[in-house]
């Protein structure tokens, strides 16, 4: 928006939370979301995940997060 209003202005953008880097991983995050949704398909929306299912989700090798995005 600043460049639209003042095209000649020098704009400095801060990226303290590594947002730009996180954008590179959107595809990986979406795959992870799909895998989680498949695990939780039978759980009613808004309800807690049963204690019996939590270890299965955590130990699932396909759900391992390689890098922390935040």
C-alpha cells in the first residue's frame, strides 16, 4: 500500500517473525493439515481429541514436523 500512495518512497519492511520463510512451506503445511484431518475425521467438530487417539497422532511418522515455522 505505501508504494501505491508514494511510488518514489523508500519502504523498509520488517520480517521479524520470518513470515517470508514460512511462505515457502505452505505446501508442506497443507499436506500436514490433510493428514491430521484424515486422523480426526470421526471426531465431532469442537470436541476434544480422545486420549486414546493422541499417541497415535504424535507417533505417526508422516506427521513429523521438520522445522518450526513460528
